[in-house]
C-alpha cells in the first residue's frame, strides 16, 4: 500500500524542504516531492506544516515508564520501547548495566522475545554498558559487578541476541585485546567509565575503538599536561562521541563548545534515559543502587548523576537553540551517524530506498506521529 505524507517541513541530512511530500510504498520511501508535486497513493497523511525527520536512533537508553532493560522482562522492554516511540525514537538499543552474567543473559533473552513481535521502537541489538569498566570511574554503575574484559562472555551473549555496542575502559588489563576481538566480530566498542590517558586511547583506537560513551561524563578530563578522553574526543577526527543533550550532563556552554568544534559527522545524540523517564519525581533504582529524581534530575545518594529523564526530541531542541545550527545539519546526529557507525543499513535519511522510519514534530519538538517500517504506530 502506498502512503503519501503531504504539506510537511522535510528535514533530513542536507535537506530542508518546506511544504514537501514523501511517498511511501510499504516499509520503504520511494520519493521525496517538492512543493506542488503530487503522486497517487492509497492513503494520505496531512502533516499540516509540521517537521518531518528521520526516526531517531537512541543507542544508549536504559529505561523509561518505570521500567529498566535490566528488569529481564519482555513486558519491561515493551514498555520502554513504547515510551521511546512516543519521543520519536524508531530504533533503540536496550542498554544494560554492570551486572552479573546471568542477568545479562536474561536481558538478551527478553530483548530477543520483544524483537519477534515489536510494538514500539525496533531493537536490532543491545548495548552493554559495562561490566568491563574502571572501578574508580563507576559513576552510577554497581562496583560489585566490575570485572575484566571477557570476550567469551560477550560471545555467549551475542549468540542469544546481537550485541551491537560495548562500553568499556580501554586502560584496564586485557581491554585492548578485547577491543580487537570484538571489532573483528562486528561489535562496536566505546570507551567510557574510564580514566584512560591519550596514549591508552590511541592504542584502543588502533585496535578498533569507535565511540566515546556519554562524552565528558565518567571519563578522564582534559588537562594541559594530559588531554585524557575528553581531549581525545575533541582532537580525534574519526572517533564518534555520544552526547546527552539535556543541559545537565553537559552544560549549555559545553554543548556549544562541542557542537561548534567537533565535526557533526562524529556526533551521536543519546538520552541515557532511566526507568524514571516519563515518570514523576521521586525515589527509584538503578542496577540495585537507590536513586532520587528531583526536578527531573536523577542522582545517586552520593550526588552522582545517574542517567537522564531526557526525551530524545527535546535534546535536539536544546542543541538547536544553543548552537543556532540548521536542523538539516544537526539531524545527522540523531540517526544517520548512529546507523552508519553500527551498520544499520537504510536508516537515518528521508530519501528514496531508505526505510520509512519517520517522526513528525511540532514547533516545540513534541512528537505528533511516529512511523516505523511505514506503519503509523503512534499518534498524539
């Protein structure tokens, strides 16, 4: 069945068409039409001038709606995926915490079961945040489960359901060798919860390191005698960086500095959202550790930040307001870069031949519609 979305403000990497139309055939985009151009279709959706963007890809999100990926429950995965869909996310990597092997296996089993009959955002794989991190950089991770990098453990998890990304500390013993093995197996590695020096970063990059996890948070800071991972991320032209754009994990000035000086092709917006996302303020849990949410900010009892309550589209709104950069440029960091890095073919652009994963936003960046594989799955 053919569907045409008319009267849309189409925003895609390098494209900004006000009053255009997009023709879908089943799960694919078949044409992008200029104002005044028409095409026959079985169904028409009037965008009424709202912004139409490629569906967001959130590669780092632990939970939402009172549920956590580490609940090891398909019902929890479904709840989170539905919340993600409501914020315009069409593809999501359920993100784990530093926990035991049995729990990680159960998470993979739950994601596999959900992926067989998805109701919200698609889940092509999982993101393991830990357990192979630096115990001195745990942040909101549980130090009781930190352990050395173990490729056999990851291979076992990958056999249950694809592991697409792993956050680890590259300076820890055996980490560089692990990165080489994981990269050869098609698994992306990201440095995070780490005290790595620039020399450690270079060794990890040579072994295949591709990302830096939640840039600036729980990583070695930039100093004039040792640039650490923050300086590495700013200096290196190839490494991609995850950025939480809630103006809390990075202040407005740091967001401006980063988006001004780092090539947009290497930027990936994330939410790092927790179970408390889409929920009121109050107490909660993260990997067995108690947290408290006040004014939408989640912290451990120690005061450490513990992920976010950010809704994806609002992060894009923040960055656009802070930097003034055109959305046709910033939109690369919402989906296309993530798709390119993780090998998710056909995602991240509104162009013929791409998958019809789309989000319609109002002027305040609230989600009006989410279309996944050509199907209208959410409407406000």
